């Protein structure tokens, strides 16, 4: 859940060596995304354009969560695209300062490398200090989480070939389910909700990726992994894009309901209503529907006892156990839509606390 108390505890943008630096804290989480969003609202891109450089300083990061990884990467793409730094001629104008790696077992530099975060940065013609970090080229299993979907770039519907969309969705579904089944074959004991959890995660991924194809003009990123927090396992699904956002996507529906003037928070709540969804379809053995997607994600959260977080425009939403709470006050604008779903892997004793990050 978004923690407003932590969202702005780090300087969002300060001048360093003549250009703006966005400094992130010790944990790469939703708070990191809020720091960058705040920097954007305060004009960091104008400053970067003026000095022809921009740095995102992650050198103090000591722990990284899927929500922070995907959200930061999507905003990094948004910044370089807005600045027009999209060809090899612009390499090095945007820089990501990675966490120091002091030995072969240090975290999170190896983790960020193993899931492809650094490679995705470099594909955006963003310079990193990868060459300054010893051991980073080594492949070490200790950094590899149990992945259900590698960190993926999702093409926008405006630029992707129609077949690309269907192929990508089929690949996402097949990869998540096949990795899950392969892992199950290696286990002696099965947690009581694990099949439902992974089918729900596959459904959520397909719904979210479909929305990126259908609504975003800039594409986005998707990622899914199983993790452990406070000795409890969870499945995390995160998708972020920097497209028009939920407000614009739901605007036509709002007008048909005689609600032409709605806030970003009201738009998120409206998108979660059942009537905002088109006819149901089956995905991966589940019973979830199609359409704008948020009501389907709420169904997945309900059936898996999960937690859904949505960030779009100047609003954030937290959904759990049939209740949605909206936060609008004090939030900078997020340019697009950013969604995370945390699903607990339940033991026979009951559900863990999975408020997420």
C-alpha cells in the first residue's frame, strides 16, 4: 500500500554537477516511483533539457521490490522519450547510478542484473555504472528469484503489429503457467491456494498487458515473481505504462453516465465497477472477464485473498477484501497507469499480511 509518510522523504531533484539528480532511498518501492513523479511535477525535465543531462541516483538502494523496479523503469522510459533522447546519439545523457556491489553475494546489484533491469535501462540508451561493479557479469543463482514472467517490454498497440499482441499474450500465459507447473513437479507439498493463485496471476497479467496494448501509445513493462517477505511467500504481478491513464480511458463511459467532470480517483473507482467490463472470457482455466480490466483484477484479488494497488494520474487506490480506498491528496501526477497485485501463497494455518509495497 502507498505510504504517504515515506513518499517524499528523499530530495526529489537537486542540481549536481550542473544537471538534475533524482535521488532514491534505500528501498526501491512505490515510494521511489512517488519521488520520480514528484520530480516530474517540479519541472525536472525542463532542467534536464537545459543542462542536456539527467541522473537517477540508485546508489543507496539496498533492497528492491517488483513494484519499484517496474515503476521506475516505466518512468525512466517516459523521461527519455519526453526529452527525445531515443537514439544511440543520446547515449549517456541519461544516467542510472546503480547500487555498489562490494562482493559476489551483495544485493541488489546482482538481482537487478539477473532480472534484466540493467539491460532494459541500456536499451533506452541510458548509461549505467555496470562496468564499475565487479562480478556483475557472472551468472549466480542466488540472485535469481522464482520468476513467472521475466521483466518484459510491452509494445504499444499503436506501433505493434496486430499479430504481435496475440502472440505476446499467448506467450505470457504459457510462460507463467508452464513455469508454475514445472516448479510444482519439483515440490513434495502443495500450498492450499497455489494453483488458484498462479491462474489468477496469469489472468491478471493478460488483462493488464491487454490494457497496455489497447490504451497506451508508449508501451510499458510487465514482471511477475514469487518472493518472500517476513518469512511468508507471495506472488507479485506488476505492470506499468505511461499512456493516457485511467481517467482518459474511462472518459467516454463517464460521459454516458452523465459524469463528465470526475477526478482521477473517481475514474479509478468507476473503472472498477462491474458494468465497466465487457463480456467474460476464459483465461488459463480461470473465469475472469475482458474490458477495461480493473473489475476483473478485483475479482482475482477477491478469489486469491490478494491485494491490488493502482496508481494513475493524481490518484492511488488500494483494494483488499472487497473494499477500495482512494488517495488523492498530496500526490503528484503519475503519467499513465501503474498496477500491482500481491497474492499470498497460503499455508494451512491462514493468510499472511500482504499489504505489498
